[in-house]
């Protein structure tokens, strides 16, 4: 028999996985009930409360999971840029591989950034801000962006992250994935080319 603490962690993870499985059928997080999640995880509804006080708390835990995955992905892209001299295409490919490997989590993120739970929406907005801050810090270390000040780097990072988040639903949709990959690659190139020639507000065009 598993130790009690390990068993509790497994049940908690089963609840998170169950919520994602229910959403993969096309439903939004707000339409899924606590009872449905508990049943899909193989526990009684009252057992849910041993792990989460309510469904919003479960949603916040899912955001935390995606946050960890996103940050790991950023580290891979950073390695690609700093150590391997990666280009936009390669970095997009790295990101798409991670999205594919964690499809259910990113599906949740794509839908719930505009979903019904205010707590989850706000958590995803904070996640987006944190990723933008991390990216701006990384960009500042790259020689090609040394002509940009902190404010310009922040704008550039915000554009990149918002572009990625906006394209997530298409990237996850199998029918649109290839065209979405090409679109996001072109959009990021557009941002990077513009940033390379940016001289600041009020500069001659």
C-alpha cells in the first residue's frame, strides 16, 4: 500500500487529470461540475474537498501546472537562442512540441484565458505577465537587442507573449495546426524585424 502522503498526491493529480479529460470533449472549465470531476477521478464527491476547497481552486492548480510547463519551455528556447544560435522557426518548433506533449493543459489555458471563472482568468493574466517579464529579461541579454531600452523590450516581450496566447486555440486544433504554425512564425518574424529597426517613439520613419 502507498504511503498516505503519496496516495493523497496521486488522488490530487487524478482530479487535475480528470478535469482536463472532461474539457477535451469541448466543454469549458466553468461548465464542469465538482461531482463530474470526482466521478471521473474515481472518488466520491466529498473526497474532492480533501484536496481543493472548490472548483476555482482546482482551476488555479491547473494554471500553476501550465506555468511550470511554460517556464520549462522558455528555458529550452533560451538554450536554443543563447547556446545553439536558434532562429524563430526552431524556437516555434520547440514550443509546439511542448504544446503537443501537454495538449490537455494548453487546451485549458487557451480556452480559460477568456473563460467564465474570474479567479482562473486573473491567474492566467498573471501568468502571461510573468512570462512577458521573463522574456524581456532574456531579450536584454541578447546582443541583437542592445539598442532597445527596457521599455521597448517590455513592449516587444508583451507582443510576443500575446501573439502566442492568441494563437494557442489554432495551434491545438489538429485541423488548423499547420497553418497556425506558419502564421505564428510569420507574426514573430514581423515583430522581431520591426524591433531590429526600432529607434523609439518620435524617431524618423
